[in-house]
């Protein structure tokens, strides 16, 4: 059977950190460290205020580059009276990717499986590639509900995603208890949960179509633990928060990913 082997995908989520000037310095340091062409796809998700200038820096370079930009969130609405929101059509000239359903959006901004599903639909309609985050809380894991929690998130979010759209989708398994805590998940846990995600995709869309989806791990990823995850079967990349703000750390992660 012919299987498609996608390049590894390394996502840097800067969250609400850096000024525009600091973001530019970080971006240029990364480009110096990594070079323009890496043997993996690199997606930087800075604050929305930085996208315009970083996009210009990328296109002014003219050479081919492995760096792409992503936005950390979009509205579930197309347009209208939603003060403070950013729509897919406003950012689609600047970015290729969009993060959907990050647990911080769920925790602080009341996002639900339903709004994530709407965001996924809007992103796809506008040609953006969603990175859908799923993962259980500490309590859900303690209660033996980790798998069910991830399945529920996945099944609701994927409603309406067609087989044809799968190639644009990435899914990040991010246990909430591992995000920003230093308490990264054991590789065996990651392997089990990523298998669950992969099997669910395969049941819904068929095994071959589901191989087009890149499945990532996120949660206290560092240069030290990168290889342990990328060597696992079924892991196609990493979703990096804190360590993406340090160019030495993030480039070490990218370099480790290219040598797996
Ligand atoms: P972290 O963040 O790498 O700091 O744990 C991950 C994330 O943004 O989800």
C-alpha cells in the first residue's frame, strides 16, 4: 500500500508575548539559526499584531523558505458586530495556518467543541490550514476519562470536515495538564493517545485518507524531549509554546526534528 509520508511540522505558539520589535528580532534570529530551508515545515504563530510585518519580511526575502505564519485564533463568524474579533478573511493574505481550539481559549474565552467546529469550517472555507488542539484535563485523566474527552472533542470538531479537506488539517494532542507546566507527558501516554486520534480518523475517513493528517504532540516540549516524541510511531511534529520564545531552544527543536 502506498503511504504518504508528510514532512514533520513544528509549530511555535508565541501566545500573548513579545512586542512587534521583539517579535522581529526573534524571527530573524530563528532564520539565522535555522536557515531558510529546513527539512521540516515550521509554522510561527505570533500575536496577530505582528503578522503584517512578519509576512512582509518573509515575502521580501524572495527565496524559498520553510517558515510559514499562523494566526492563534479566528472568529467563528464571517464578519459583523463582533468587537475585537479577527475574521479568517482578514488574515488569509498573511497566514497559511490557524490554531483552533487551544485549551487556553477554552479556559479563558469559553470556547467549546461547537465553536471549534465552526472555526474549523470557516478556516477551511477560506483556504487556511487548521491546527486543531485536543487534549484532556488533569481531572479527566484522573477519572479515567482521558480517551473519551479527546474523542468527544475530535468527533464534534470534525463534523463537517470532508475527506478532501483532510490534507489541510493537522491535529495537536495537547494534554492540558502538560501545557506550560514543565510536566510533559510520558512518551507511552503520547503514543497511546496519538494512536487513538489516528484510529478515529481512519474509522471516519479510511486509513489512506487519514494519513494525510499530521498529528502532533504539544505540552512542555523542549530541545531535551523532542526526539523522544518524534521517534514515536504516528507523531508527525510538535506544538511548542514556551520554548518557541527562545531562539536557541526553538532552533534546537527544529534541528532535532530534521535529524529524526
Ligand atoms: P508549552 O505550551 O510548550 O509552553 O507547554 C504549549 C501550548 O501552547 O499549547
